[in-house]
C-alpha cells in the first residue's frame, strides 16, 4: 500500500514572526491562511496534528525587560500574545473545515479550554487539530520549549519546526553564501555548535524524550505537507 506519511501524530511549531508575512508587526491574514492550508494538507495524509504558535510578532518578554519592565510580567504579556495568534490560527483552520481546539496553559475559560493533557489527547484521537496556547504557562520559557514539552506529553512522533530557511545551516545562509546545510544532525551537535534553531532547553527536552526535530522552511507553500511525506529540503535532528 502506498503510505502517504509514516507519522501518526506530530507537533508543528510556528513562530509568531512566521505569521507576519511581509508586515513588520502582527498578523498577515493571507500568511495565516497559507499555513492553515498546509496544516490541512498534513491532516489529509492521515496524521494527527497539534500546534504551538509563538508570540514574537506581537510581544516578546525579553524586549519588554530590555525596555525596563519586570521580566516575569513581560513574559506573561508574551504568553498572552501567543493566545491571540492561537485564536487567529483556529479561525483560519476552521475556515479550512478542520475541527480545532485551543487549549491554554493559562486558563481563559471565556476564550478557550484550559490545558488538560488527557483532554488534549482525546481531541487528537478524534481528529481535531489542537493548538496549545500560552506556551508552558511559565515565565522565563519559550514557545520552542512549550512545543517540545507538549510534543512529549502528546507522545508525538516528531516536532516539526518551521523556520525562515529550509533546514539547519552552519551559518545564516541569508548572510553567508558559503553556509552549509545539514541533512541530519544530533541533538548534541546542535547544542555543542550553538546552532540557534531552537533554545537549549527545548533541544534537551527533545533529546531526553527521543523526539526527532525536523527543521524546514515554513514560508514555502505546502512545505509542511511535503516534509511530512519526506519530500523537499529539511534537516532532521535525532
Ligand atoms: N513565553 C513565556 N513562557 C513560555 C512561552 C512563551 O514566558 O512558556 C513568553 C516569552 O516572553 C516569549 C513570548 O512569550 O518571548 C513569545 O514566545 P516566543 O518568543 O517563544 O515566540 P516566537 O519567537 O516563537 O514567536
């Protein structure tokens, strides 16, 4: 039988910046729609898909702290930004006809469900796309770490990290034309070479849980669906 994808359940991490499209701030609806279409393509392959969306297009705690705010307070604002993005993505996914639930690490009962692991699992088993909002619910963490944490909790087969370029490079390929793209890497390579694709806490969590990280270009239309089929360019970290 022709197997469209070997993945049964996957986590997709999308940074807030990826939702900005050509704008300097906030959301570009055409970009959110394109990513939602890509998620639909992946779901059509028969996989269960969950998402963590960052908040950097709206607010980052570290920027608030640099401007003189209390860091923890600023991080809570960052987490609220991820909830806004999650609601925008939910709307876009529903427009694609995908049943979707937002589960927030910080309870906001008028907007979405609280994060309860068993409930999240059940939603996924029923074929709903689950979006985990508000990161880990704790300041001083990132949404990369939230994605690794929820992927481990949901027993995902892999964490797909959509970035600005088609994999992990030895240097920024947009600045250095000689930068080399890695096809595969180990978690320890990523940590030792300080390859800044994900923060160290997220990489360590994936390593401890033997969760492969697949890095690909989220700006390429249909890239997530293609990479789920093993097509296109990407870097696998194992
Ligand atoms: N954040 C947090 N705890 C978490 C996840 C996120 O405090 O578990 C805050 C933090 O301030 C961060 C902001 O939310 O800067 C937005 O998340 P992130 O920077 O990871 O978003 P991305 O870079 O993926 O857009």
